[in-house]
C-alpha cells in the first residue's frame, strides 16, 4: 500500500510540473537542471538527463547532415561547370598531346582540337605499322591456312553442285521429250487392256488427307484431289519474285495484291494459281512402263488417260520431282556462296590495319621461323 501511494504522488507531481512548463515556457530551461531541484526524485533526475543528451545528439546529427549536403552541392556545381573552374584555375589545364602543339587541351579531352588527335594517330600508325607488317610476313598465320583449306572444300562443293545442276537440266529436257513421245502413242482399248480392271478385287483403303474409305482403283485420283483442296487453303509468299539465270519453270511467282507477295510454290504443283486441264477423250496416258520398279522397258501405257487409274497425273509428279531437286541444288549453291564470302571477309579483316595495330605475335626465338604447335613425338 505504501508503494502504491508513493507512485500516485509521483504521477500527480509529474502532471503538475508538465502543465506548469507548458503554460510557462520560460521555466523550461532552468527546470531541466536537476541540481536546482533537490526535492526531485532519482527517477526524475535520470529522465531529465536522458532528454538533455538526446537533444544534444540530435543537434550534432543535424549539423553533420547539413555540412554533407553543402559539400555535395559544391562538388556538383564544380562538375557541372568544368570550364568555369578551369578558367578560375588556369594552372590546372593540361598541355595538348598533339605533336609539336603548345596549346592547352580542351576540357574533358587530351587535345586542343581534332586535328591534333588525327596527327598523333597518323604518327603512331607510321611508327608501329611497318614493324607489325614485317612480323606478319615473317610468321605464317595458322588461321589463314585453315581458311585456305576451307575455301578449297567450298570450291569443290560448288563445282559438284554446278555439275549436278547441269545434269538435272538435261534430265528436265529428257523428261519433256519422253512426255511428247508418250503423247504420240496410239490409244489401245482392246480386251487385254481392260482385263486387269475387270478381274480386280474391290478393295478399300483410307485417304491420307480426309480419312475416308475409298476404292483402290480410284485411290490415287481421290487423294490427289483431296490434297489439292487442303493445300489451296495455305499460302507461301515472298516480297520479291525469283530470278534465276538459265532456269525455267521453277516457282509460281504470281503476285497476290491482298498479301502483297509473290507465290513461292512450285509452278507445277501450285493448286491456287494453276488448274489441271480437261483431258480430251482420245488422249493416251503415255506413261513409260518399267520392270523391277526401276528398270525402264521402253514401252508406254496406251490406255486412254481418262480410264487409266494407275498413272494418274504422272507428268505433273515427274516434273515436280525434277524441279524440287533443281531448287535444292540452287539453295545449296547459294549457301556455299555465303560461306565463301564469310571466309574471304575473315581473311581480309585478319590482315587489316585495325587487326595489325591491336594484335601482335611475339617471336621469342628469332631462329625459329615456323610457329606451328607440334605434338611431342
């Protein structure tokens, strides 16, 4: 009970002193001094001393922050106006590094003008470049030898591709001649030609495009029509037409004004811009017959083209096969030309001015001229 009474007295005293200090601010400085109030308790004395120390620390921190801000502002002003600082202190200016120049350099530069920088660079090139060229000629470059071997391989592949392209052009002309010979054959409609169709069994297969079940006799005809129907929905175009010297009948190259592009399908197989002509009644099939799958017999199919289901669209497929192989050879030739160009540019850059000035091969033994790395025997 005595402790609770003492605490209540201290609380009431604190409230009274606080209210008096608020109403009379002039009393606050000397009220903080605990020596003038011996009647205060020890707890109040400690509290007063702590508040005094906190205020002094705050003032010191605020002074340091203001000093740091002032220093930063001064540095920023000096960095923003280097010309003004250099003008105020002319002794801080450096001399221009140009050959024979006695003028001070520009602020933020080593030279007084661009001409001095160009003169110094030219003198450095004249002094360093002849020695570097001599060193380059003395020691052979291994990378250049590898590039030469690569160029030989590229030229060999180019020659093989060109010969293959010429063979395909001859094959293209031979195919056109075979098609003309087949059209000149007489139509044969006797019983022996139709015997196979009468004795054939009614078998069913599924179409690879639509999945429907169809008869084997009309399977090729149905699959061809179904494929062209689905192929017509997609388009393949480019911004420029194809220009290949000495090549005929490769790409469709029909301009589409909606997409603003040229069709890049094979001209023979393009279902969007080319339609199959109607077959007349008296036209012969004319497909060259073979034995053992690949051996030509020299004979031709003499059935009417409308009735022959075994060789449907054989001209278009043979032409497309030859044209596709020609396009592949042309693409391969273009890739080889790009590889050759890259190798030539690498060889030129390796012996250029910038590479000779930046790189150097140090030859420690003057008697050893060959710097190739050999495996220890």
